[in-house]
C-alpha cells in the first residue's frame, strides 16, 4: 500500500530525490520510500519522529525472526552500519518494546544499539522520536519521555535511503498498523529526560529534511 502522492508533503527534497519504493523493495507494502543526499547525516545531528499505532507486534516471515519495521535506513541488506527501528514482540503480541540497531541479510535485527525501557500496547497512538546529538549520543523518546540511549559519537552514518513500514531489502518485516505525521530533521530537536509532545500537526522549518504523512494514515493488513 502506498500513500497517494496527494497526501505526501515533501519538504527539502527535490523531485529527482524522491523515488518509488518498488525500486528498492520490489513491493508496494510500505508507507513511503525516499532517497536523497539530505539523508546522509554523516557525523552530524538528526531527528526522526513519527506517530505510530500498531495492530500487532507479531514477527513476520516463516523464520519468525523478522520484526515489524518502523523505518529502515540501510544502504543494502548487508549494511551493518546504518540503523533500523523495529517492534520487538513480547510473549503477548499485543505488547512490544522498540529496538534500534542494525540488520542482517535474513531481515532480522543483528545488533541492538538501544531498546525502550517501556512497553507499547497495540491500538494506542505513540509519538516516537530518535534524536542524535553528536556530542552526547542518540536518545529514544516515547511520548516525550527518554526511554533509551546509545552512544554513537564515534559513528559516521552514510545512508541516503529511508524506507518506512517495511524491511527495505527483504520480503518481510511489514508494519501492520498506522503512521501519521512523519518528520525528519538535520538537528537534534529534543533533549533531556522529557519534552512536551506537540498536540498539533508537525510543521516544517529550516532544519526539516522530510515532512510527510500529515493528513493521512497508513494501514497494511
């Protein structure tokens, strides 16, 4: 399923930057996919943020190791540098933790860099933010609360890809649920233990790389 172009607001990317996900994943079971030099943050700051509401955290694939993917920034299926954000199911698939780390060729999460200290429940909206401050490290926020941290000060990322709602290079890992209000920025927008989550739609500013899914939700079932 693809969000229709009329529901995509592309900020900071030119027409030639944005490409169809079929060119990457060979499937239309995704929320969106984009490619741009603007995603190549290197050693600099960044923020990924989005509202999610998942139906189930159950693993996807016959091997039962392929977690539902919120977003995937890898350059290839063998990329062990650039991160993924996935749901990790608990015994009850209505509950999960968030894992941020690197993947492998089978579509599974290879190395966990940080995990949320709280569990998420199906059917509830959550604001998720991944904020990198290159002098401190990367923080995972859920509904404005710090729930994870990863010291990546010595890492230089090099991806120009962003795929949402599915494993970018494997026919599995589909996120089953809803997305809304995605924003990617080239600054670390949040800091500290808590911040107040905006109750209105996210807006663009000079640091916005991509702003999308603002008026529509995505569902894959």
